[in-house]
């Protein structure tokens, strides 16, 4: 299985691959070594998605600041 480099993945593509990884791990029908590799890839994908979200939040804050709107994010309840 050829994996796309994380830097080449969009947020949406990374989330889709992460869902596939989670699904495979939940089924539990993969060998131990493959499970470890999938877990590692999942952790890397999660970190990549978190970084992409952080970058997007920063871009929104710059736009808001340029418009003279309040700066800062408010956590969404339940997250």
C-alpha cells in the first residue's frame, strides 16, 4: 500500500484516510504489525489535521483583524 506524503494531503483527504484507518483498526482483523503501522499512520494523520485546522483558524483571525473585528477564538462547547 503506497501512502501519500502528509504534506501532499489536504485536510479533507487526510480526514478520509484517517476514517479508513480507524475503521480498519476497529474491525480488528489485521495482523499485529499492520495494526501498529496503521496506528502510527493514524496518529500522523490526526496531527496533520490538527495543524491544518490551526493554520485555518490563524488565517480567519488575520481576516477578522483586517476587518476590525474581534480577535480570538472561543472554544465550541463539547469539544
